[in-house]
């Protein structure tokens, strides 16, 4: 992976109900955002692929975050369809065979990212699910297996990125959701449990930051995006 332009490191999560609302937000943000995540909610709405094509036609990068998990042949077929649309990032969520199938089916400049542990989970959730390890160990194990399978990177909370950088190859792409410009206000509902500020996540070694609510719910989304872009660039400049 070559140098990443600072402006591309911010990925805005288009977590809205329909394509019309998504287009409106994209037009509001203008050149403040160049990379967009289109996830499961939009995938269930009409016009999903038309929206993806609309974004690509405007020179935007697109991260399709549907966490593909099915039999390997089905995942491979889905990856091929997405690569034909020049999708930049595609997420998969499965065992070794699923990740290998996705990596093998990849083409062009598309990159396959494996989900490690959702940022909406904490240690108590892992215990409930029967995982006999801590989150940091699980994320590192998943990342190593993803790279062995041929994936390009992982989705990881900022809390685990530093450990990934210490033990995984530098070529690993680390995309970090759960970004909050300020500490969470406990009075505001939030389903993310393992969160981090943009500066802290970049300092820990994240390559890309996925930000949704702090931009989408701001009084002025464009200004909020530009503020995060400035913080992100300053954090990159401060890296050793």
C-alpha cells in the first residue's frame, strides 16, 4: 500500500435510511469528505448500487461494509460483483476458508478487510459468547489469520491497534471505527463501547478512521468533518 493522502483517511459512515438521504449528506459535505462507507442499512434500501455508482462517478472512494459471511463460493461471487464496481474496501466476517475465498476473488484495486471484534462488544459480551480469551488477544489472532488468508487488512477498535502494529506486519491496513472527537457523554445513547478520539487512534497506528454520528448529527456536518480532518492531519504530522 502506497502513501495515504490525509484527506482519504477519514471515512464517513453513510448510516442513513435511504439513498436520497445519503446523496443529500454527500452534497452537504462536498470536498470535506472523499471516502464513504455504505453499510448494511443502506444495502436493505432501494437504490444501493445506484448510490455506489453515483459516488464513484463523483470521484469518491467507497467502502462497502456488509461483512460478507456465507459459504466460501457465495462470498467469492459477491466479492467479484463488488470488485467489478471498483469498490475500494470490502469487509468479510468469517472463518479461514471464507477469508481465503474473498482474497482469492479480489481484483483490481479493491481491498479485503476482515472484521476482528465489533466495537459494540466489550469483554463481557465476549464472555457471554463463549470466547475464552481477552479482546486484545482475539483481535490479534484474527488479524494474523486474515493476513495468512490473503486479506489486506482488518477492522479494529483503536484500543487494539497499537498491539496490532507491534505484532503484525506493517503492510496490514487498519481501519478503525468507534471514533469520537470527545469522550462519550453517558447521557447520550451510543451503541459503541470501545471508542477513541481521532488523535489517539492515529497515534496508536490506525490508517483510516470511520466516523458517523459526530459528523452526521452535528449542527453543521461539513464543519464537523473539516474539524476532524484537521485533527487527523495534525496527528499524522506528529507521528514519529
